C-alpha cells in the first residue's frame, strides 16, 4: 500500500501526503491485529508516527531509513525497564512492503518537555534537569555490548575523523558565515578528543526536551519526568557526545541548569570539548543554533563554547 521511498524527491511526494500514508498505515495496522483502531498522526518527528488508539504508537520507516528501524527496535528492547523513567515497550517490529519497516510500541504518558517547560516554575526546572542527568547517567551505565552488531559506528575514532574532515563544508552548506567557518579547523585541531575505546557508552544522541516527557506529579508535588523516547539515532561512543543535545536543547545555554544536570549525572565535561562535538555531530547545524541560543560576547568559537556549555 505504501510506495517506495528511497530519495528526497520520493520522500517529499509521499511522506507528507496523508491520502497516501493513511491508507497504508491502516492496512499495516490491520495486519498487526488493530483493524479499525483510530489513527492520529503526530505533527513532530523526522519519521511518520501515528497514535494507534490510546495505548500504542506506530512508527514508520521508509526504505531510505530501514536501518534506523532496526536500531530503534533493538535499543528499545535493550533499555526497557532499565532506566529511571519509562521508555516505549516494543509490541512488534519488522518489514511491511516496498522497503518500509515499522516499530509498534507502547504509548508513554506525559507531554513533551519542550511544550511543558514554560509552565514549569524555576525550582521545578532545576529538579527536572537533575532528573534528566540521572536518566542519562543510567543510560550510559548500561552494558552496550549486546547492541554492538546493530548500533554503530563501530570505530569511534574513524567516525570522528570523518566528521572532522568535512566539518567546514557541512556548516558551509547550512549557511554558516565565513568568519565562523575559518575558525573551525584550528579550533578542532586544538581540542583533543578522549580516547574512548575503554569507556564507550550507549548514546541517545538527541537527548533534548523534545524527546523527554513530563507531567504534573500526583498530589500537586510539582513536575516529574515520565518518559524518554526516539532511539532511532542511537550510537555507541564517547558519553560527552550526548551532552551536545543536553547543552543546546535541555539546559539551552543556562549555566546553572547545566551545572545541576552534570552534578546529577556525576561527571563534568569541558565547554570546548562539547563545542567540538557540536561541530562533529551528525545533525550539526551551527547557523540554526546561533539563531536559537544566546550570542557569545565576541564572535569566536572559544567564546561560543563558554557561552553555551559553561557552568555556573
């Protein structure tokens, strides 16, 4: 029912079009034993995702992202019940047709922390980021060896070397001004990356408010984290890499919140290392971050590192 999607052009023609996506999703749900269940498409996310009734979520992956489906299913099964907050439980996963794959999972309670954040008082925000630090520490403490055959990149040093080699061109393609581009090679050369062969961790890689769920605690006790989701881009590598998402999208350049989160995590990372990983990150988009986050006191990468990843 769903046509092949392997190119950007096919994606643009198929994935946003509910006249194509919905019949295929209904057909797949029927095959999975949920014929007639109400389907509601979520408006956010890189892949098409549907609520199936009140209790389930169906995430679809076109052929171009088939490997991500396998990663999501394996990692969700590995972490379920092992973190301080809930993660989706996998009910079914596999191939559909024309290269499409799927993961059918339980639906978590709560709302996206990015939506709830404006309603959370200051003290509540500090408690939430501390809890987030505990969640990330628990994730990084898990044994990642059972996932080594499904979660990359395998050779972390080779991965960072590839990212370093085209870091300037990737940011140029995003529209980063020249005065920032010309600083990148020397900055990256000046930041030694840790040797991580002996202390790699399972990484979420997009640990951000958008992927954390929160809800008012029972009895009026403030807010609590209720879930963490979206493990399709998971990797095995340096724990510091996960703090790119933390600094940019959880604490958002607030030094007090970052200090609180790192204290709960149990370890600190230097600002220049985190900015280096920001430039090396698979989804790095420095021009966007510069629009969204506070500007540094001067237009240098050293100042930017301290502005976004410094601690109070």
